C-alpha cells in the first residue's frame, strides 16, 4: 500500500512504527487527496482485509499539521 499511496496525487509521505502497537501516518496535501486515496480500489480491498483478517480494531484520524520542526545532534 505504501508504494501505491506514493503514486497518488497529493501524497506527501509516510511515517510508521511497529513495536507492540503499530502506527502508520500518511501525509497528504488536501482533504480531497485523502478522499481520493480512500476511493482507490486496491486500498479498499486492503481496508476490508484489515477488518476481516488482520485487526481487531483500528482508528483513523485526519489532522492538519500547522507546524513541524525538530532537533538532531
């Protein structure tokens, strides 16, 4: 799904972690791009498999990033 998402208009990137609880955050340039991604057939199939085969629960959050900064030594 990550490679397919990266091909979609409006895709900006992804971050993820898998240590006990898994989390994946995808970044998009607009709400329209998010809506379009949700309509991609392969993504819909993966979502269905997630509900039936992979997850007992999941949560989706749509957020707007106002600022992003950090520090590295």
